[in-house]
């Protein structure tokens, strides 16, 4: 009799050869999807910049209304030390606010999930706190903590921590009951079940909350700099706006965008290392079919 290893598939291929070809095709699709995920957005950005440059040049739009991209790049090169100095301040505020939101948000989510009485008492207050306009709260932090680093960090924290709490609670709750029953039938304790089954199952949702939080932390830092900053890209934007220096204003916006993108990518890299088995860490979906 022919063994399973020697079974012949269509076109005269063995099962092992078919499996190898399927794996190679899957690897090729993933590689193409990764390339497409970089090349396509880059092409769209380049096309938009070319159109922007052409419109501003042909329509002779004044630079104080809408400067062409080439002028913005020239200002970024000229003002690079200034942008780097203020960008470092904003990055520090964003990172500290994000780390504080993680340090507070995840334990708060665990307490909300594990203790129903705590959830009934605190969760409605958390939801209500998000209805308060952050721009209205920012002056209070300036009064309480002055014009230094701390008020911006606390404003970034206030805006960023809520998605972490919500996504962590949702991730911990979103597990099939059969997995919990199986763990209990195998004699796992409650703590072992939590750390070996429930927490790993919640990691994709937790990282989703971290990605949202890091972008919101950028917004929080800028809000703090708008209200009472003496440094940072938000402060630079206010100064450029007051002096009608629109090219510098756009340069500051580019700097803030780059900070957000880089920090978001850092979270994505951490996600790939933490949960390489999850589909969210792979380039799948629409990109593979392109």
C-alpha cells in the first residue's frame, strides 16, 4: 500500500510537494501584501504632493494662505534645529503621558473586570469623564501644576487612558466559554487560567487600545501646549500662526505627524513580538489579493 507521505496529488506531485508549494505561495502573497502596503500609500502621497505643488504654482496662491510643498521642505531644512528642539519636548510629553495611561489604564481595567462591585461603582464615572471637554480641563492643570512638563503629561494621559481601559476590558471578556471550561477540566487554577488563557486571548484587543492611545496622547500633548506651553511643537504652531508664518506652521504639522507615525509603528513592532501568532500581526486580507 502507498503511505500517506507517498500519496500522489494531482499533476503527479506528492502531498509533501503540494504543502511546500502552498507555503511558498502563502509567503509570496504575504511579501507582496507588505510591499503593497508601503508602495501604494507612498504613491498616493506623492501624487497629492505633486497636485498640491502644481495648484499653488499655477494659481499663484500666496504662501501665507497655502505654501507649496517645496517651500515647506525648504523651511523644514532651514528650521531643523528649532523643529528638533520643540519636537523632542513634544515627544517626551507624549511618551510620558502614554506610559502613565498604560500604568493606570490596565490595572484599572483589570479591577473593573475582576470585581463587579468596583465596575458598578467606577465604570460609570470613567464614561462620564470622557464627556468633559479636555480643552476645558486643560487650564485647570496649568493652574495646579504650572507651565512645565507635568500639565501636558497629565492632559495626554487624560485623553489616552480611556481606550486602554475599554479595549482591555473587552479583550478579557471576549473569550469562548469552552476555553474556560477546558481549563477547569484540566485542573488549572483561576490564576493559571487567567495568565495562560484569558490574558493571551485579550492581548490583540489590548494592543488595539495601545495603538489608539498613542495617537490620542499626541493630541493631548498638543492641547496642553496650546493652552499653556512654552515649548513643544504645539507651542511652535501657535507662534507660527500668530506671526502668519504658514510654511513653519505646516512644518510643525509634519513634525507632529511623524512623531505619531513613529510611535504607532513602535507599538506595532511590540505587538509583532508579543503576539506573532495573531492574524493582526500579518499582512492579510485585501492586500493579498492585489
